């Protein structure tokens, strides 16, 4: 599971590196057994990188809750 998380982390950060402009914002929303915000929306990519670095694979997947949280945010 760690290899999959590492691959997903690398893909997400690579995408953000290529696509984000200085005026854009990004955040990190996690979803294991519940959804939570790991990094608020920001235009500081280093804050987003630090949030991705702390992610771990564990428990279930509350994907629906994550979608609702993201849409409500």
C-alpha cells in the first residue's frame, strides 16, 4: 500500500507543479475512515508539499465523505 501512496503523492505533486499558476490555490483533503483537511487552500506549494509528506495509508476509505467535504469547502 505504501508504494501506491508514494505513486499517488508523486503524481499529485507533479500535476500541481505543472499546472498551478501563482494566483491559484490548492489544498489537501484526506479520507480514511473520515474526511479531514490536511492543508487549507493556499497558493504556497510548500505548505501543500508538507501536507502530502505527512499522509499515511490506513483504515477504510470515506471517499463519499471526502467529496461532500470538498464540495462544501
